[in-house]
C-alpha cells in the first residue's frame, strides 16, 4: 500500500492560485467525495489553508492512482494551472511530509500554531465523510501526536514571530499578566483586529474600538471572544479614554500625526505615572515619535516589532534540530506500525495454516494410549517447535511487507504461479 501527497503551497504557488483552489464547506466535502469515487484510491483526506491545499491518499495501485488524482485536481482547478505549481510525493517522502506539516516545520512562519488545528480538522472532515482508511488514519493520527511532542518538548512555538504576537509579548514584559487590563484600538486595519483577538486571549477585561467608520468598529467588537467586554467609542472621545486604558493600538490610514507629544504628556499627567503601552502599527505613524522620551510611556512601532519578530524566528530556528529528531523517532515508529499492519493478514494466515498442519499431524501420528501428561508434553513440544520454525518467516514478513506474495507462495499459503508446480 502506497501513501501519496498531491498539493501546492506558498513555496511555489502564487496567492492568486492558492485562493482559487482553497476548499472549505461544500467545496471541501465535494473534493473528498471525488476522492472516494476513484476506485484506485483506498483512502483520502484534504488539507486546505491560506498557504496550502494538499490531498493525502493511500493506494495499492500507484500508477492508476496518479491518473485518478489528475482527474480530481482538474475538477478542483479547471483553469489547469495546478500542475505548474504542484508537487507529488510518494512513500517515504510523502510520510515525512505528512509529519512535517502539522509540526509547523513546513509552514511559511516556522512553528506556526494554527496548522496543527487545521490538520486535525482535515482528518475530522475526512472521517465524517468516510474517506479515511485504516492506514491513512494511522499516519495522520501519529503525525498529530508527533506535532504535539514537538510543541511541548521544544521551543519552536514559544517565541513571538508575528506582529500581533510580538505586541502581546512586549505588553506582557511591561505589565506582567494582561488579565483584567483594558485596551483601546484606534483604526480598523486587519492588524488591529488580529492583535485585539490575541490581547483578548490573554484575559483582557475590556477592549474599546474607535474608527472613523462606526459600522467597522462594531464589526471588530463583535469578533471578540466571549468573556471580553467589547465596546465602540466615537472618535471624538478617544483622547479622553486614552488617559484611562492600559494599552493603545493605533492602525489608522491618517496622513498626519494623530497624537502629538504634548497630547500624550497631558494623558500621562492625568494618569499619575501609571504606565501606558502604545503600539503604533500605522504607516505613516499615528503617534509623534518624539513622544518616546516621555516617562512611563512605552511606545513601539512596526520597526520595533520587526526586531522582536526577527529575534523570535532566530530562536525558533535553533529549535529545528530538536524538532526534527523527534520527527525521525516518530516516523520510525509509524513505519514499524505500518509494516506490522501490512504483514498482519499474511502472519495470521501463516499461523492458522501451521496450527492446522500441526493438529492434523498429531491426530494422524500420535500413538494411542498416551497418558494425559504425555499428551500434554507432546502438545507443548509440537507447539513450541512450530513457533520456533515460524519466528524467522514472521520477522521477515514484519520487516518486508512488500515481499508478502512471495513469502505466502513459499510457505504454501497460495498456489505457485502457473507453470511452476
């Protein structure tokens, strides 16, 4: 049984192509059903994210499976661009790739946290559609377990490598725990929304949103997780609130500075030296750079965060050898399980055949009149002899499942090919 991976990713496919082949909802279910309809494919699953769309399949007929995968891909991307940007992996390379993906070692951002959940979701969707066979289920579940080990036993996910993560990390350095703190988000950029969600995940008590478009502020507030109070604030009240909150995140598209040094000095006077964290994500900047010298004010811009991100990536890269060592160990264990699974039917047939032959010879050749103890001794001796004789063939079957047809013929479990009787 072969494992195949067919896919494209950020490594070779432009965003426009990745967007076109992204599958979710009915599209994902349709893709899984197309895989299930191919008779050369034993099992199938699809992982589709903003950075990759990959098909994972098992097959006993690799050549026919390859042709059928081409047909499935053509249905997913009728434009015909998929083959220009895709890769197809088989056997060992496919197995290794399947383990690297959920561990974050093949991600655009090394060690990214989302991919493991997305990989779990891909398996869950395939299980729900009934497209996963035992082999693919084993491989994907073992890959998930390996990814969990990588994340708990190495530091590959522990350092900030995104602007939002870097912002949260800097805020934690200033305040310690962010639980119970309050924030003000000024502007409606995507970065502000993702940063607000990360802050809420740290236990922020209240997040205020203020934009020049009230409807957009309400949309951002609605995206906050349960447990965080989210409020919208008129832009005219931003200065008043800025003197009260603990953190301010600015991401407007204003052409001129919104907050001058003198404005922020007034806020700090009213705060009575209570620290204030300001993250200025805007380009051009919303906050006057001269404000950086104000006491108890911690002002960061995108360049400051970029340095934090670079340090985080360097730290994560140092963890790669440890992560890869874990994967080698887990892949070896998965290979052993797969070998045993492949050989199990032949081993069971071999044992049944040998046991039937042993019992038949005992029935025909065991002399009458044996005492119970003598009969039991013969039983033990013959069973032990058969077990010792089978040890070598069984070990070979476990290590070389691909040789199963030859081994079965040699052991008399199948008739030899025509002309060799």
